[in-house]
C-alpha cells in the first residue's frame, strides 16, 4: 500500500451545514429517540440535543437501528468508564506530564485546532487505562470548546521524532474506538505531518480498523508542502506558531 493522500482519502469531507437538520433527519432523530428510550429507560434523552443524535445517525449512514445500537453502547460505556461524569486531571498525571496535546485557534470553517505530538507519547510511562482516560478527558475538553454553529474539530498530529519507544498500537486502537464509537462525527480532518518511514509499520496494523468515513479525514502531508497544505485550511492568523503562524499553543489542561 502506498501511504499518501490519495490512498487515505486526502481529507475529503462532506460539506454539510452543521445547524441545518433535514426533514429526513428530523424524522429519524425522533424514531431513534423512541428506540433508545425503549431499550434503556434510564437514558435521559431530554438532556441530549438533536445534533448529538444526528451525529450518531450520520456515523451509520442514517440507519436508525445501527445508530441506536451505537448510542446505547456509548451510554453503557460512559456510565462504567466515567462514573463521575468527567475525568479529572488528577486521574491522568502521567499523560499530562508528557505535554503532548495542545489546542489553539480555529480553521477557516470555525473548527478548533488540536495539535498532538506523537514523539512525546511514551506508553511505558503510563498505562493503557490511563491513556484511555486521557483520551476522554481531552475529547470532552475539545468538544466543550467547539463554537456554536459547528460540531467538529481538526487535528494536526506531528510525528517528528517518533520511534519504536512511542509505538503503541493498543493505545492507538483504544483511542480510535473511543473517537469513532463515543464521539462520532466530531473529527473533521486529521493532518499527519513529519511522518517517519518507520511509523508505517504501526500504521499498517492500525489502518484496517479505521472506518470508511474516518479514513476520508486523514491527510498525510509531505514536508515540502506542509505550510501550503495547512494554510489551505487554516488562516495564518489562526495557525499555531510552531508551524509559522501567530498563535502560541496552549496545553490541553489549560484550555
């Protein structure tokens, strides 16, 4: 397999108006609410807006049965994995100490920009369970900062310096599962930059587990095209200073 933009999807994404719910979607949202409440009477769907229900529907091509199953699975997982409703910083000290995830600015579509440094992820300094808690902590933070009128975020994953000590296929698969199953349709685009050749060993194991919709959002960026590619989606005034922009990166715990 050739690992380039064309093979992954080139970051192609649907141009959908986030705040416009079609009549078909409205009908299916209503049906899905009834299905979920029938299957899980404890589900408090009055606290869940239509846009969240729609994200699960869109993740399953508006198939109510499949989307309801995914939503119910997410509810059950959240109750057991996040019993207090949120993950606190005190539960993920080793992950935060690695200073590997940041936020700053908005892209041209108004989506928050997240920057992750793969070369700073040291799985031996933590545990898989702590990493999963870190993912939930981070995704909750990111989603809480998505502006009104938008539902997604974009991510830059910088793999400069990535080596075998950073390889964590179990962690990557756990993160992917959490993102796809519990935060569906939140990722708008993911840029992979400064990708070393040895990373492809891990990618080959990881790639088959990415669902088709998510695959379309991955963009491998050549070093010589880095700035022009990022500026295609992000204005220079919003681009992190680490990539020639004007905004300093802010650690995820300070966002």
